[in-house]
C-alpha cells in the first residue's frame, strides 16, 4: 500500500483537487494521511477525502500530530500556509503604508521574504520528522515562496525534495489558445526560476510559434496592456507566470502609478483570492454537512503524476524546482531552478538545459539574490540578512530608500513576531 501524507491538508479545496487526481490514477491501494493543526479544517478535509474515495481501495486517516501522519510515508505533499489569512493581510497592509504596491506577495519582495521567514521554522520541524520516520519519502512541495522553501529544505539535508508549480503548464495552454494551435500539437521548452521561467522554444513541428504570437499581438493592441506581453516584447522570451506575479519581480511596473494603470495591475489581488478560498472552504464544509455532492474539477497538478510515475514506472516529463547542479550554468550553483524533469520508477531526474539568454539570466540572478539572502538569514540566524534581502529586491529597492526599507522590515518583524525564530525577532537601526 502506498502512503501519501498531506501536510496542511486544511487547505481543503487544493487538497480535494489533488485527491481527485490521485484517485483517478491506477495506483492500487492507498493510505491517505491528512495532517493539519486546525481541528475543524482537518475534519472537513477528511470528510471530503472520504467522499471522493467512495468505493476505491483507500484508507484515510486524519492526524493533528504531524509525525503520526508521516510515519512510513512514501510521499509527502506539503501545502502549509503559516499564519493563514491574517498573516497574509499584514504582508499587504504594512508595506502599503510605506507606498509598496503588491499584487500577489507570495514569491519575492517584502511579502515573499516574510512568508518564507515564518514558514522556515515549520519546514525545519517537517524536515526533522521526515528524517526520523520516513527518510526515503519524496517531499513534494507546493508551499510558496517555492525557491526559498526548497532551497532551505535542501540546506537542511532533505534528500528527495522537489518543488511543484503549474505555471509552465497553464502558460503553455494559454499561449497555444492565443496562437490558435491545439496544445497537444505544441512542443516547448521552458527554464529559469519558479514564477519567472522563460519559454525558450515554442513550436509546432518545424514552425516557430513565436511568429504567430507576434501576429496575435499586432492584431490585438489590448494584449500590449499585459505585463508579460510587455516583458516579452522587450526581452524576446515569454515569462511563464501571470502578469500579476511577473510585475512583482522587476522594478519597472508597480512603483509607477502610470504603469499600474497602463497595465491594469490589480493591487492586492491576492487578498481577493484569500476571500474566494475562504468562501470555497465554507461552501465545501456546508455541502458535506448537508450531505450534498461535491463537484471537484481535475487539477492537472504534477504531484499526482509524479506519484504515479514513481509507483508504476510510467515515464513522463514534468517541470520541477530543484537545486542547480549545472542545469543552468549561468545561474547560481546550488540555487533552486525550474527545469523539465523526467520522472519514472527511479524518481525525478532534472534535465540540463544549458545557459539562458543573458537578459533572462540577469533577471533570474536578481531574483535569486533575494532568495539566497533570505535563506541565509534563517541558516545563520542573522536579522541583518533579512534587511539585506529586501534591500536587493528589485521592486522594493525601486520604490523605497534604504532607511524606509529597514523601518518596514522592523514593522514586519514585530507583526510576525510569534512566527519567526527568536533570534530574528529584533528590530534593528
């Protein structure tokens, strides 16, 4: 029996989608172990899992204690969100007082740095538990900020950890639709860092589909009001994350009111997503209590596909976030990069992509500088490194002078005090 542990299973809607995909695959008998620290959300997740399992050979257990869920697990899916909605609101509200605009705030910038810092202590405990009770398990991480979290987990010595994100897949679905070519007919190659990878090839047979994309943009001027179309025009390669995300990793857009207006950037968009997720959770909880059916759409997420490939030996390619061991030579060695990876019974095997175009690598290196300093702050327990990470963040540095950056970090350290390592809680002058 294959055991799959969900850490943060109280993210009920996402958990449901992953379970629905898993149950539709031929994996044989399964043990689904759900863990969350919120009893009500855990009960809801367990009820949803039981509904979705129906008559399949699936054992479902629910655990408030993490180690019990992890015991002898073959796979661990991490979807925790430390601090939940209240912490996320602080990540937006406090920077906004300083004039910092954010759209998503979960990957880079002030929001990404402090989301990482409050997640790292939980990851450290998770890593220790895995080492004790399931050292050979594959840890499939969905929790953002992806690069910082996977980088930190590798620094802690977790062997089989891979970060997963659907951005490449859905970008290519959208681009295929935009150029009028069925996705099944398209071949492509992307690489870079999570939420800022680049479509290096986009083809149908011998046809370069970038030519069709250029024609589509020329035919519809409204497309020019998308950040990633603007970046594509100037950089020559299409970024693999939404315009909202992409705007946060560079200094050119959010710091300028005219660009926010031109590119229709929704400031604070993630807060609306939080509200929608809460509504979806309440809807699921209400349906389960009333005995009403649940409707769960397929997610096409990579975790179920990876589990299927490792369990059955079925080979497939996914995009994975893994340490850079020469995979992209012009990005920092040891940093976490996003590359196509073969998955089969032997595990996840990343593909060496080669050097990125220099302009793309330059932006990725700026992104990785922030991630590296944030991880270093946690490893060295150095509160100055937190400020230094935010100082080198492109969007923040393009908006605030350094004194304000330190003052902002001091405010956020105080606001998130109960989640941070004790040695990182001090305000600094």
